[in-house]
C-alpha cells in the first residue's frame, strides 16, 4: 500500500498558536514522515481562515522537494476554479522538473462559500470551470502544449517551458464526493480522492460507480483510490479513544464552521446536491452525531486496532492508497509526533506488504 502524510495547516482548536508555529509544526512532522518511510507528503489548498491555511500547495511542495529529497509530493488538492489553468500547468511542470518526477498532482473544485467569495467567484460556476480547466491542465502536462476554446478559459495554443520532462500517467488525482465529481475523476483518468468523514459502507456506491465509469471511459481498471484520513495513534486504547473523541470532535466542529454545514445554501447552489444531503444529516444529528460518524470512518487507537480497522475497510471497498493527517483539531504537537512515530514503527511496515496492482510509481 502507498501511504502518505497529510499536512492540514490549521489553528482551529488550539489556544494562542501563531501562524508561524502552525507552519513550523507541520514542516517538522513532514520531515519526520519523510525520514520514517512514508511514500509521500500531501497538502490541501485553503485560504484566509484558521480551518486551514496553505494558500499555495505547489509552492509548499517546491520547498519540500529540496527539504525532503526522495519522497513523493502531492497536492490534495489544487482548487482549479481559483486559478488560471495555464499557470497551474506551468507551476506543476516546474515543480515536477525540480523534484525529478515525484509530483502527484491532485485537483479539486472547492467547497467553502466564503473562500469563493474572497476570490470574487461563485460556487455556481465551479463545476463548469473544473470540467473545462482540469482536462486542459492534464493534457498540457501530457503534450507540453496548452490550448482551449471553452466558455471560461479560451486559450490560444502555447507551449509550456520548461517542457514537462516526465510522464504524468498514474500521477493525476481528483477529489470526489459529489456524483458529478465522481464522474469527473473518472473522465480525467485520475485516482479518485475521498476524505474519511463518513462510514465506508455509505461511500461504496460512489466508489463502485467511479470504477465502472473509469472502465467505460478508458477501457481498463481504475487506479486505486486515495483516502485522506485522520489518525490518533497511541499505546493505550482508552487514552487514545479519549483523544480521538476530543480532537476529531473539534475537527468536525471546524468543518461545520468553515463549510457552513448547518446552513441551507448547498441546496440552492448548482452542482452541490451531495453536500446538501450531508448538510441535512448534519443538522439532524448535530455535532455529536457527526463526530460519531467521523470516528467510525477515521482511524484511531493502538497500532493493532488501526490495522484491524484498515483491514475491515479494505474488505468493504477494496484496495486503496492512504494519506493520513496526525495534526488536526487541536492535537498537541507532542501527541501528533508520538502518533506518527508509533504508526511508522508498527503500522506502516505491515501496510507496505498490502500490494496493489498500480502501486509502482511512474517516477520509479
């Protein structure tokens, strides 16, 4: 199994923590993960708020390319509607050149209304913009040329310089929770990315649909999906369960706040039907119910319990790649560091024996 570490860059849930401390702690964990055998380092793109603030994950990964040589570098994800697709392709080509083919380019369309508002955009256009721009980016990285004649991004044919130096086949990822995004990921030929926030039997229909569509569009099996997970790992089960309830609960609270899940705006925004359903569930079950569901999906406990939970998940959904966050929801750095170290020592070596058909990287 391919296992990465997710960098969240959050201050929601911590008291008296500066932005510089947040970034310092995430970088320290990244270096530890790279030295401990993790396959990749990943980061989301978020702006402006304490929920998460890595406004340029391609820039971050360029820094990590030099700081952590040899480890994979991933974006989960670049939010396409907030960018010019030509600039995304250029930045990705430069980073992939510098890191010698270690970039895993993840793309998404965004979800937070207040982030869209700050960029003077509208969520109503996000589906159209993603579906137009994402294939332009992927094709430019394949061919070395960007062009398009769509509604949002008319682009005269132009060559990327530096030219892409490595084949991106197998290194494109796309975040998918809604039905439209599940299909978009399949059309792109991408690894589908889901976040571990709901019990996995609930997600199975969408996962199976993605696999069916991928085969329909490309005539072959879909690559292993990637799950971005949240982990509290410790030597004592009772203590770790208490920590998981506390910190996962705070992270769910930050989700409610940042994405306004207790509001009703998703029902009126084009292309966000799946989130309207999630918001309705959140309003019905409240924070306590959402936290309980989150804890059913995420991984926590002793190394033995975590392995059993991952085995059970694999039995439900099949093979997957794992991308695990250890710092979220107010987790003190010492607990995150201890959890990562214990996970690397006792969980990671066993996960590495879980081979998937597409586990070999194009960069290898």
